[in-house]
C-alpha cells in the first residue's frame, strides 16, 4: 500500500528533518510503499501574507538532502509548467494540485518527466471527469487507452480529496473511490478532505475526522493514502488544523491495515 506523507510545506530545515526522521519506521514497514511529501512552494495559499515555502531551487536542495540521508522517495506539487523538468530530476512523484487538474500544459510537462504523476481531483469535478487528465498523461507517454492497468504501468495516479458542498465544507463521496479506479490507481487524501475552506485569511480544518475518513476509504478499498503530518500541527506554517500529529498517524495506519486484513483488500 502506498503512503504519501509529510508536512504540508517545507518549513525550516530542522523542522523538516525532524519530521522526516520520525517517519523512518513507517518507511521501513514492508507493507508500505513510502513517499515523503512536502511542497516547495504553496502557490495556492488563501492570503498573500501566508508562508509559501523556500521556492523551487532551495526546496529541491532540501529534498535532495532528505533523499540522501533517509533514502526516501519524494513527492511534491508543481504549479507551473516550467517546474516539471527541474523538479523531475530530484522528485519521484510530481503532484498536480486539485485546482490545476485540467491544466493541459502542466499535465503534459509532468508526463514528459520520468516521474510518476499524482493528479488530485478538483473539488469541483465528478469522478468521471478525471478520465481526461489521465488521458492527457497517458497519450503524452504514448498510450492511447485509459485503464487502471495502463495507468498503473505508466505511473499515473488519481487522488480523491472531497467535493465542495455549499460554500464552507468538503464532502467525500466514497463512490468516487470506486469510479476513479476504472481509470487509475486511487490515493485517498484523508487530511485535505478534512479541510474547511473559506474561514477567512487561512483555510481551516478538522483533524479529528481524519481517522474516520481514512478507515472508511480503507473499507471501500484504495491503492494508497495521502496524509499531511507534523510533530506539532498547532505551529505548522500551512494546513495545521487538518494535519495529523506524527505519533497519531501511526495509529491511523495500523487501523487501516487492520481493516484491509479483515476485508482482504
């Protein structure tokens, strides 16, 4: 099972390395295909004053240090087409943000790298609409037919993170997890699904519901999970309200495996 986890954004080096070290036992779990996740630039922050990260150049240097010290596979978002090539030289997975999942140039440039591509489903899209971003990646890589098998063999994933319901909530339709697996392996983003948008100058969230959402997705059956985590979410520089504290994350992952074992999925 794939686990993509780490802080929302690359904070100061000491904080990031401390979180990376806390995740070492998870990376060594033979049941898990582990990826360390963080953003070098949060270009979609609500406020102009919010912390965005160190940027592409400095961020990739820190990612390279993490890879050399811990041996982790790495995943990060790209927001601009020009970022795909340099990011792809360090990262193992390029993540397409939900708001940008229809951006053809971004998808095509990501597809030209040797990285896997994790496409987050837009909060405004139905599951069936995600066939088209997958098709853009696959066709760029020389594959015409969209299918789970073709996507799995060519490094294309889809990521569910809820749909906008009204103006201040996200709702996860678990049917999406089933529907999108027709097109690609599906990752469930349990922490962003717990966000509460439109709460003023920053996005809010309710981390208390993350374990329940993750367990529900495990019962439905998915290919992996995305969790943002921090040693102290209360001081995280981005997405703290919906993050899971690292020690609690281990409990959530153990519950997921218990459900998978019972259901045989």
